């Protein structure tokens, strides 16, 4: 456990004093944990999981081999009729939400596939993603090439790549455990998976590994809001949820905030 805490702390560029200040304890206590001379109690484990963007089980198991996996993102700019990357979902373009999902999973190398016009529209509505620690590579997509073929080619052609988180459509996801759901697929599952809502509709999102069979289905648990945005009615439903949440002071799909919380920004 101590090695896991030290690894995660360093990965996010934090000192022992930084972690101690977040927890309201002394840096000597953090030093003892990392040297295996003590363990944090459960209340601190919850806070550590939040700081390090992981789950309690991963810290308890201390399996640091799982923390340093190399994953890329794949984003296909496919939308329902009348929706494009810059269509507003409440106060942000819909592409912000898709990028936010990838960033919540700590994926910062993202391959974007779409038509030249879609790519241009997307680029015009984004902040400087490099300053947020996110690298976007744009590809004019060959529509004749199947999605799974594109993903497998990317996995085979990128040395050291363990898998790809793929978003092939627009969905709305919200819940306090969203990051945990994503990271669980990366850390703890050994086959490819595709995510579905509780009515068995595809969320157009999956986690794909090298040389695996067809992806298994994973359904979002209760307590999560998850549904595909397949038209304006669903877009309005999502906007109503976002508006209600943000009026209570919480931000959704705020790319700068996510980058700051995960230590991705280059100007921190």
C-alpha cells in the first residue's frame, strides 16, 4: 500500500507535504505510510482515492503495476442528425462532454476521427488542449473502414499501448463514481468491454485491449445517470440535468477544472 501511495503521489507531481495538507495531517504521517510503517485509516483512504483519481480497492491492493498502464483515446465525431461537435449542451459544446469522459479516465492522448468539416468545427470551439495536458491527433476518417478494424490497427501500430478507450457517439453520463467506473475498466478488467445503460442501450463507449474477443457488456449501476443522446429530446433532457446540477454550484464537463484536479495542466 505504501508503494502505491508513493507512486500515485509522484505521478500527480505532489509532495508528501501537499498530500498532508489536503488531508489535514502532518507530512510525517504520509512518510510513514509510504515506508510501510503505518497505514491510513478508512476516512483517509476515501480522500486519497479522490486525490489520486482511483478507487480504495486499488490502493489497498497496492498493485502498482496496474497504475501505469498506457491507454489512448479514440473519439469518432458521430452524432444524431442536426447535432455537431459545437452544439451546445446547456452551456458547453457537446464535444466537451466527450473529452471530459476521456480526461476523467486520465487518458490524455486522443485520436479524433471525423470529416474535415467536423474536425474544423471542433478545433474552433476548444481551448488550448495542449495547455491542459491533452494531445489531440486528428484523422480524416475512411468511412468504409469498420470501427473495430481502426482500433485494432491503432493497438498494433503503437508500441507499448495497452488499450484504447473508445467513444463512437454522444452519450450523457453523470454520477459521483464516474471516474471509478472508467478506471475499473482499465485497471481491473482483462477483456474488452462495451458500456450499456440500464435499458440495454449502447452508450457508444468501450474499452478495448489487444487480441481480445468480442467485448463483453457492462451495465451502469444504479446511482448513475446514463443515456445515449440520439436526438434533440435526449439533448434537452441532458441540458435540464446539467442546469439543475450547476445551479447548485457543481461544474460538469469543465475541461480546465478536470485538468487542474488531475494535475494535467502545464501551467500549474
